[in-house]
C-alpha cells in the first residue's frame, strides 16, 4: 500500500517540479536510500565489484554503487514525466547512433529484437520510437505488487508504446509482433526466473536469460544490441549495434550458447563503461535471491529461455 501511494503521489507531483529540482531530489533520494537499504546496497556493491574488477579501489566501488542508486531515482523521475513529456524535445535531449540498423532490419520484414540491459533509462528513451513511427513491444516482468505494476505500466504506456507481461500470453504477442515485422525489446542482463543459461560475465560464471537469442533463432528475427546512456544536462545517447551474427546449425542448444556469448560480449562493454548506470538491485553472482525492498523497474526477458523485468 505504501509503495503504491508513494509512486502515485510522486507521479502527480514530479511533472510539476522544475527539472533541475526534480533531478536534485532524485539525487538526494538515491543518497539516502544507499545509506538505509542495507540488503540492496550489498547486492549492488557485489555487482559493481565484478564489473570494475578485483583490483578496483574500494572507494571507487562504493562511489559507483552510490551512483547506481542515484540513477534509479533519476529514472523514476523521468518515468513520472512521460505522460506530460513533449516528444518534440527528443531532438534536443537525445542522440541516436546506429538507427539505420533498425531501419534496415525492419525493411527485411522478419522482425527486430532489441536486446538491451538495465542501463541508462529505457522508459523515457524508448518513447523515441513513437516519433520515428517504429512499433515496439516490450516484454516486462515486475517485482512490484500487481496494483503498483498496473500504475507503472500506465505511465510507461501513456504515449502509445506496448508493454506486455513476460508471460506465455506476452511471449505469444511478441512472436506475433515479430511476424508482422515489428520490433520487440527484451532485457538480457538479469535471470530472475533462473531459466537462463550459464555464461561467463565479467570473468565469473552466472546465468543470464537467453530468450532474445532463442526467439531470434526460432523466428528468423534480427537481434540488435541496443543501450541507452544518460549524459550530463539531462541528455541521453542511444547506441544501436550492428546485427548480432547468429548461427543456425540445427543444434539449438549450441546455437543459443554461441549467440549468448556474442551478446554478453557487447552488453558487457556498455555496462563496464557506464557501471554507475547499471540499475540492477539483485545479486547477479553469488547469492541469487531477490534483494528485499527493491522497487526498481525493468525490462523482462521472456520465459522462452530467460527472464527479466522493468518497472
């Protein structure tokens, strides 16, 4: 109840705040949460240590982890602004690199899978698809209560994007979208359902969701790794990588593993360069339980071999 009320009130008040004050308030909330949320803090610190490496200075690890909490609440602030956000502003705050890959893959008519991560702010940046007449269906999985999830969903979808649960029905809708030649967005950096496959991720083994690769191999869709990065002064940059080269040998298990290795290599590069924006509050390595008290949002990978969520 408190979670719902907090997000509900914030969604009404945040759009009325001057942007500089809204971001400052998000910054301070992140600082406070970092100090008070011990279990989530431990999970983030462990994740950051893996990304930065064993030789990273403890001071740098802690500062980067603090940045993750600040990024989370900046993302929330941006989410609350979406219903009233002037989409014409995107030309001023957003730079996209590699959009030609989306256009080229779309023309082929086999569907496009945007394989992404909890990096930057997908909720706001994904709205650019509307201004470019690109239909995107995002598979999402939430740690929030059903009532709160519906509220968050209404904010994200308020400008026309299609967010569907990462359930059997949601995956079926995603496949239908791909068959229409549209785009499907799937986050690939968190295995909540523990249905992913073992991979080497920053030098240590864990499991990550393979749904994006499996869907591509089964449907013939093109996989485009795509990531958003927050920049100073309220700006964002989106990077769409060239199509991931997948091999179809008939051995699905082997082909998925090879595809995941190639995707993880690209994804790891972006996460390493922007570790303070990797808003994952569950331990990716080690203790894999869900950290209590997490209210972040994310994109979910399908049960077709992986998982994930946004919020």
